[in-house]
């Protein structure tokens, strides 16, 4: 009888206890992350895209010089996104030519690189539901003259050559840019205490 009860308890714990954590813990952390999001996806419908979406936001040299870093971070925090990586650096021409590779043939490319290497920048990775699209709306139109009031560019800038902030324009673009500016070890996978207040998942 005792043996049967023990057997039952073991089976129950293995299959019902913590299905994700107990099985995932056998894999290295990097693989666990992918598996965990795969678990999320299999349990949810397309109405709830992956909450682990991430994007790259950068305060450009004019934003740093004008002491706007705090205000820009505050907007993303207030909106409910989670900061998972942050670096302040003086970007090299090589890194920028990779980052802005698609714009290499544009007439403004060389002045863009000169501007982006003119002083320190602050590069960040933000995470949350639909963060790529939402942060593009928060940042506003590329040309500040057309950016809506209430957006970062609409509130803090007047000319396209000094538009204060960068935001990735697609999920794929964000993944490429994040890998360019950050090493995996410098992105923190931490739990927000208010997670259930900002998203259903
Ligand atoms: N840019 C510029 N002149 C232009 C268009 C763009 O100096 O006519 C700069 C501007 O800093 C912009 C960056 O190039 O943010 C990248 O251009 P993109 O079209 O990717 O705009 P974004 O994605 O930043 O809104
Ligand atoms: Mg762009």
C-alpha cells in the first residue's frame, strides 16, 4: 500500500508537478530559453504573440549630449516594457556600417556615420508584448518635422539629421541588431514583479 502511494506520488510529480521546469532543467540555459518560448507558443493561440519579443533602442549622440537619456528610459519603463540590456559606448565606424548596412548607398550615409560616431551613445534592449511595433510608434517618424507630438522625436527634435533615438523596425531587424551590439551573456533574463499587471501572459 505504502509502495503504491509512493509510486503514485512520483508519477504525479513528474507529469503534473512542474512540467516545464522539471523537464527543461535538464537542458543548458540557452536551450531552455528557446524551449520555454516554444512551450508558450504551443499553449497559446496567435492572438497572444510571444511576450519575449525584444527590440534595440539607442539614444544617439545628440540625445546623450542633451541629457535626454533618463527621459527616454523613463518612457519605456512607464509604458510597461522591461529593460534587459544597457551599454554606453563610443561606436566605431565598422560597427555602424554593419548596423546601417542597408543605407550604405544613400546620400546621407556618410554624414549619418559622422554624426553617430561624434560622441557616446546608449544602447538598450527592451522586452515585452509587441515591443518592436510599439516602440516605433513611441519614437515617431524618422523626420522630426513629421513626428507627432508625444513621440520622442516629436517632442525632442526638429531635423532628420539629429533625431535623438534609434528603434529597430522589425522583429528580424531587432534580432540582427541585438546580436550586433550585445553578447548573450549581457542580456539579463529577469522576472518583473508586476508582470501580470502589464500583460495577460
Ligand atoms: N537619416 C538622415 N537623413 C535622411 C534619412 C535618414 O540623416 O534623409 C538618418 C536618421 O538619423 C535616421 C537614420 O538615418 O534615423 C536611419 O534611417 P532610417 O530610414 O532607417 O530611419 P529610422 O529607422 O531611424 O526611423
Ligand atoms: Mg531604420
